[in-house]
């Protein structure tokens, strides 16, 4: 079931570190969502195919379901 108000696996997102004024990915696929404290998000950059594990605070903006 698709949830329009939550980011889910396979969604396309933008990943920013606002405090550092840095954009990690302008367009990435969500590969994993943290399930507990200490877990990481996993994103695959759509432009470079790089895989990023993110465990620190960031802003994730939903672009496309």
C-alpha cells in the first residue's frame, strides 16, 4: 500500500545536510529506511549510481513516489 505522506523504499528523494550547506544527492532512490536508533538510511544516487549510507541528521525531501 502506497502512503502519500511517508517516504518509502523505492521513492525518489533529495538529500541535504542543511547545517553544512551541502547536498549529498539531488535525486536518489531510497534503498533502506532506518528501523531503530543507530540504523542508517541507504540511498542510491540516480546520477552516479553511488550507494550512500547516512546515519547522521539530514533533510530528506520526497521528489517522486
